[in-house]
């Protein structure tokens, strides 16, 4: 749109919508012809009128002066500014049979062909994503901000947060069995129990980064903000608690065979005497009764994709031990309680996947 506005007079301002031009004013109009072949049998073309109707919205529709066509296509593209100088794009498109003056019925797209035409239009979004993709730069900027925040934090965990941290420290007190295939891996992995409903796993590995940066990585990459940048279809909420050492993470996952589970956890961190950090991951079911727990459970019910989704449990700990200025050892202990019936092999796969977070940190 910035290019589209070049050479145009400043738009008039609507007193009822400060900062936006009047909705009836069409600032830019361009015609775009697009032809495509479907199955090598039919060819369709579009003659669009593309109009920037506001600084954040573009409308496209069949050009009123275009030759008769077998179909009409129209839609909108909206752009909303997000954090860290990024933009969220939304696009809606519609395909419909043309009215009077359309070519013979033989050239009218079938329902299947209409979907192909729509898919072609919607390819604009991945094309824009690829053109402006700079996630690495955004990640680095945010990680730097979070690292400084954890390094300079002056507040202590509250009494309630301290109780959650103390409870999580006991999660490591188990008899662990080494997972096959991890004996010579740079990240050691164990399991304590695997069953139809619950699994405990442990992973330990060294990471070439400062402890505060590792905590920043965990906090950011497991948050709603980063996950939603990568996949807008994820049902995930991240709720940062102001003036605290905690955030809530709510996520729905597909475990296969048409089954879905919802997890709601409270993440709480603290600074350790050695300059490292400890993170407790507490399932919402383990929280004391009160307004906070009730509010999160209410949010879960409003967020789930259906009533059939089971609220499961996940708990664990991260211990980030400082070995040197830019080297630390990360220990992860995690439990997953899926709920319902799940095969033993699926539980083993689940725990391996969760423990893979430590591998990801080494790669980063």
C-alpha cells in the first residue's frame, strides 16, 4: 500500500474515523489479468479491479469494464500491525457463477475447478510471507529483550509462586531408566514410567549459551506469541501475569485418531544461587482453588474447539545450571497425563517428542 499511495494526493480524513480516508474514496485502482489452465482442458482468466480502500485494507473484484466471464471472483485483504514491527494478514475470497452475458455453460467452472481457482487466489498470502520473511531477525530482537529482562530482574517470586517452585523440585526424585538410542547422544534421556495414561521423561544436555538466554528461548518459543507467528491455526493462548514470575500457557493438540487434548499450565521461574534458573511447569488442576484457577478453567472451556476435547495434564521442571559465562546445562523433567485410552507406544512417542525440546535448544 505504501507503493500504491505514491503520487496520490493526501486522502481526506473522515471525522468519525480518525486516520482513515472516507470509505467511499477509492485511492488506487489497478487491473490485473491472470490466466490459468486446469487439467489442460479449460482456461480461465481474471480481470480485476484492485482498490486500496484504507491504509490497512485492499478490495479486489471483477473489473466493471471487463469482458463477460464465466465466473466472478472478489475478496478483501486486510493488514493489521503486530508487535516487533510485524504484520498479520487476513484474506477472504469468493467465487461465484457470473450473471447475464456469461459464456456458454461448458466454460463455467465446476465446483472442483472453482476450488482450484480460489486456491490460486489465496496463494497471495504465502507469497507475501516468503517475500517479507525475517523471523530470524525478529527472534533475535525479542530474545535480546527477554535475556536482559531475566538478567536484571529485581523482584522475588511471590509466596504462592515459591510454593509451586518447591513442589516442582521433587519431580526429579524418581528411579530413571535410560532410553534406548540416547546412550551416545549429546542429550541424555530417561523415562521413569510409561503407561496408558501417564509418562515421565527426563533429558539433560549442555547448551552453548548464557543461562538467561536459554530461559528467554524457553519463555519465547513456548509462548503464544512465537507459536502463533509460525502457525496461525494453532489453538494456543499465552497469558503473561503482570509484575510476577509467571505466565499461563494454554494449548490444544491433536494426538491422532481424531482425538484432541487440551493442556493448561502455569510457568513460573526463579533465579538460582549459581546464577542459573529454575522453571516450574504446573498443571492448572494442581493449582490451589481460587479466582485465578477458576478464570483459567473458564478460559479453557471457551477456547476448546469442541466439548469432546479432554482437558489433560502436564507438569514438570527445567533446571538451567550455569557452567561458564556462555555455557549451561539444561535438565528437563516432564510428565504428560493424556486422559482417555492411549496405546503404550503412543505414550513413548509423546515423551520422546517432549524431551526433544532440549535437542532443539542445542541446535539453536
